[in-house]
């Protein structure tokens, strides 16, 4: 019998404000079904989705009570699995943790073996959580582009990759990853204070969205259906009006990796970029990524990021008791890069 304590989101009666408490209960490792593991959590992280779940600003947790935390990494302490041994370092991102299944913001996590991966040799559990779902999603965007021959040496797709919401978790890792993959990266961030940092990650140009539209392109509020094709592609974390306004600037056969909706879920566009320039929107769904692609993405990330590279993405490492504060700050756009939770 192990003592479990985790962050639980509670709702106290109809119309009440959701909040967060730390609760403790016993967890019995002996009751694990076949194929399941008990993992002693070392690190989790705060993604946009976690912040919404923890603050109750949207419906992420599908049932109550449920432990939030879509990512976790740690050590196997009990195994009813052929694939993983006690003492092995493992991690998981997305796949329903912290949404439908109890997640990583707890001292122990129970998980089925199919959702678990071994920590890559060169890394420790902490490094997998520096990337977490945010890094996985940036990697999935790169992989999806590779699948349609959109590489830095493509013979027929040219122009920079523009990353929106670049100071955030996904955005900062995407900026660094696409630069490492040989692309010219333009980072779009409304946080001027982060512009130097984004350059240090490899961005050739860093601009606010307003600067992009007014200085770079000298355009009016609403772009035409097709503008000058100055972008090779977009890695978009923001959605809404910004994405709608960027698509007309994508060059021949360029691709838009649609990741996020930080500014809104709407998309207003015409078919012209798609039928006249071959521009495609690649949907990025980290939660539903099939296992063979999931492994490829982690191989890509492990190949491109050393443990030293990864340390630079950390904004703050906090204990469980601080997750409500940092989640609120993340949604209020007062944070950037990655927030880790040390359990
Ligand atoms: N598709 C998937 O599988 C998947 C996976 C992970 C995340 N996501 C989504 O991707 C987005 C980014 O996630 P994250 O974890 O990187 O979040 P994050 O760390 O909070 O970063 C989001 C960034 O977007 C920009 N932003 C935030 N609110 C905005 C607004 N109202 N208008 C314009 N820009 C805004 C900010 O960048 P600047 O201040 O630099 O402009 C912010 O740093 C979220 O929408 C998240 O839900 C999707």
C-alpha cells in the first residue's frame, strides 16, 4: 500500500467557483490489472490545457473527482507489464491523462503500458517534462511537415516558417526545433521582452503580430485572399483572426500546422491559397497521435535536443502547491516557456 497525494480540482456546489486542493488517499499497487504500472512521479508540467483544467476556465476534466496533469515522468515502482520493469524511468504525455484518466499532478500515477514510453537514454525524467506535451506537439508539427516533403532543403517549398505565440511552451520549442532542422524561422510574439530570447533560440526575425502586418507587409487590416507569398509555412498556436490573416501570405505548397486556439477557435479564409498555391493546413492532434508516430516524434526530439538545450526552456520549477498560481498566470499571458512541477 502506497500513500498517494495529488492535486484535485473540486467544484463546491452548483455555480461555485472551481478551485484546487491537495488531497491524499491510499493507493494499492497489488490491485493493478494486467498490463498496468504504478509510477512514482518525479515531474509533471503545466500546459495550456492543464491551466484551463486547474483554474476551471473550461471543460477539460471529463469527470470528478479526477487528478489533472496531462504529462508525467518518473520511476516504475510496481509493474504488471511485460514491457516495463520496476526501477525503469518512464514518461507519458497526453492520451487522455488529466482529462479522462487521472493525470500527473500527483505523487503516483497508474497507467496502462501502451501509453507509456521509456525515457530516452541521454535524458532523465525531468528532460521529458521540459518538453512534455508542448514539445511533443512542436515535434509532431515538424514530422507532419516532413510527411508532405516540407523540409528545409525541399526543392519546391521555400520561405521562412513563422511561429505564432512564440514565447509560449509550444512556440518556444517549435522556434528552436525548426531552426535546428535548418529552416529560417520567424517568431511572432506579442511579448517584446521575449524577443531577445527568441533570437537566442535561432529565430532569424522576431516581431509582434502588428509589426508583421504593418512593417513587413505594409498591408491593411484585412489581407486579400492572396497576398505576397512571403512565408514558407506557419506553426500556429493562436488560431482565430491571426491565423486567418496569415494564410494568404503562405507561398506555393507551403503548410500551416494548426496547433492552438489561444486567441480563438474561429477560422475565416477562402479556398484560394489552397487551390491556387497548393497550401495545406495540417491538423496537429497530440492527444490522438497514433503510437508509431508518437515514437517517431520522440526520436526526432531526442536527436535534436541535448539535456543542456532543454534546461534553457524552463521558466520555473514549482511544487504541487503552486500549480493554481502558475496556471492563472499562464492564462493571463504572464508566463512564457515551460513551467515544470516537481513532485
Ligand atoms: N493541438 C494540440 O495537440 C495541442 C497541444 C498542446 C497545446 N495546444 C494548444 O496550443 C496553444 C499553445 O499552448 P502552450 O502550452 O504553448 O500555451 P502557452 O505557453 O500559454 O503559450 C501560448 C502563447 O500564445 C500567445 N497567446 C496567448 N493568448 C493569446 C491571445 N489571446 N491572443 C494572441 N496570442 C495569444 C502567447 O504568445 P505571445 O505572447 O508570445 O504572443 C502565449 O505565450 C494553446 O491553444 C493550446 O491549447 C494544442
